[in-house]
């Protein structure tokens, strides 16, 4: 303050004011950059969780469809074996179209 009282300023801005405005503007720029980076990081984290959840749900749907398909195959095989055990003529299917015709006389074990 002693310097300001002894030195006369002929213009509106002094060197100290210029330096303080510069540092203030750098501080504001850093704050804005930090806010932007924080918002971007939070958005990516939340989006990644949603994306992973969606992938898990798609995998579960695929697995559910596979379970339903296998259950239907097992029911078909079970029905054929039950028919065979009752003595009815049946065809036991094997994958890729190979069919074995099997029959059993009724009353014979």
C-alpha cells in the first residue's frame, strides 16, 4: 500500500491488477475444466453400468431360450421312452435325422 501512495498511476490498470485478473481467469478456467471432466467421468460411469446391465439381460434371455429348448427336447424324449415302456411301437430320434424303430411285445419285460 505504501507503494501505491507514493507512486502515481497515470492509467487505469496497474501491474498488480493485471496479474490478479490473469490468475483469477486461470482459476475460473481450471474450475470449469474440472466441472466438465467430473461430469464426463460420472456420465461414463453411469452409462457403463447401464450398458453392462443390458448385456447381462441379453445373456439371460439367451440362456432362458436355451433352457426352454432343452426342456422341450427332454419332454419329447421322456414321452418316447414312456411310450416304449408301455409296449407301443415308437421311433427314438437321434440328432440329425437318424431314426431307430423299436418295438416291444406287450407283456414282455
